[in-house]
C-alpha cells in the first residue's frame, strides 16, 4: 500500500527527466509532453534561462520574510503590470491562493458578499476557491460551502442579468474554461459583462491561472476581449514549473489590502521571483508572442485537416478536441504511443504543449492523435517548416 493519500488518479508512468517538450521515464521511454504539467511549463522542461535563474539565486538567498522590502518583487510586479491598467501585485504560491486573495479583496473592497461565478468553471480546491468553482464533482462530500457564490450558465446573458442584484460585489470568470471543457467566452457575453460591471459598480475578477502568461497568444487572455478586469489572478505558467502565484489589481483597490489584511509566508520568495522574472523576460516579447500565434494557427489548421469530423476549440496553445465519447481511453492509448495528454471534462482532449513547442513536434503529436482516433494521418510530409 502506498504511503500517499490516494487523492490523485495517478498514471503508471514515472517521469525522471525532461528537456523542452520531451520527457523520459525511468525505463528510458521518451514522450512528447503536451500537458506541460497542466499549462505550467511555459518554456518547456529545463529551459536554460530558468536553470540559470535558479542556480544564480540559490547561491544568494532562498527565503526572507515578507516583513522586509523586496526590490525583486517590485521589479516582477512592474513587469506584470507594464502597459496594462493594473497598478499593484500580490504574490503567493498557487492559483488557488491567488483566487482566495481575489475573493477576499473583492469582498472587503465592496462590502458585499455575493460573487457571480459560472457553470463548468474551475478556480481551485481551497474552500473559497472550491465554493467559487461551478463543478459539483469538485465540491461533493465537503459539507456546507461558502454560501455567497451564485453560479449561472456560462455565456448566458439572460441568466446572468437575472442573477444581478444589490448584494453582488463581483463577477468571477475564466476567458477560456480550461478544466471545464476548453469553453471560450463569446464576444456578446464579454460585452454584457462589461456593461453590467460598469452600470452596477460591480468588480470583475478574471481567473488567468491557466490562460495567462502567453498561453493564448497574448500576455493575458482578457486582452483579446473588451473586458477591463479590476483583478486578475495568475499562477501555472508564471513560474515555468516553479511554484508562484500572483494577483494583479487596479489602483482603486490599493488601500483595501493594507497591513494585516492578507499574507503568506512563502509567497514571492526570492527563488520563485527570480524564476518568474526569467519567464517573463522570455515570453513578454513581441517576437515570442508572435511565434505562439503562428504555431497556434498552424496547429489549428493541421488538426482540422487531420480530424475533419471533430470540432477543434481554443486559442493560442490551449486547444481542445471535442469527442463524441469519453476521452480517457484515447489519452491512455496516446500515452502508450509516446504522447502525454490531459482531458478537459469527460469528452474533450486538451492540448497544452510548452509555448516553445516546434511544428515538427506538433506534427508528431497530430499523427499520434489521428492514429488513436482512427483517422488516417495526413501529415507524413518531410521538410515541414519549423517555427522556433
């Protein structure tokens, strides 16, 4: 019997090494990693910039209390808010922690306790974040949750409008629901939310834990919409594999989070901040973001070409293949064929390669996917252009 709690449905693969998009198990078998640790490894495995940042910082300072000044946190915060309407950042250790901070900030600032969230959303597994999550399977078995979340159908303007009253302090949403099925927000819904928030004085929280830091082809996914959130939350790709989370907010919220209102022992520690800064220095460039969009277009086109009977959804390098049946067997078959995938709900294969993935690796992945979905591959073409 394992000495670990069985709260993860672990796969029988022991990964021991990784470089870029390729990982190796303890038997020497190589896999294409199109999970990226679930959208975490933004620069792939063992990226030189991250390795160097960890090595350099590890010889200087690992941890210091947040009671002391941190110019490094100030620099990272400046990098995150640059050329946005945000003014301040709070650093923590994970996406769930970032969402907890956002919930606390919104409730304290507005003095209102009701937050609107959406069906099939996912915001984390702490009690507050779990209460905000619009998936019953995440909440089952834990007794009474926080009662001040009001969950409505995603992209349903009429139901959203009916849920708004004077007790609502904030709306919390994902631009793309990653865990709930790679469900994209519609332009009409974004306009409705923007109008409601402006007319009713309601705060908008956008959960960018999975979609932020270049994953959708822009720094943040909300930048592709009309939305101007008051708060966004970040984690996953921000650390490129090292645990760090962040909450960004506007200047109007500054005084609400004064000393003693919220805190963390390890959040924004020197190692995490050094790694996150290296990640941003690589991703937050026009050249890198342009390459993500090129690879996304290539990936989408080739998926549609290879899988004409399947609907392909998503944006940037968070894509989904909607299947008519449950995808768990396909994911197992792909693993056996050397491709690591993850589901988004029961019927969607989610594709989350590192942002550094090459077109050659995309072709290899599509060939495997086409084979397990019983579709003859159309991509066995030599000399395909490779986007770095």
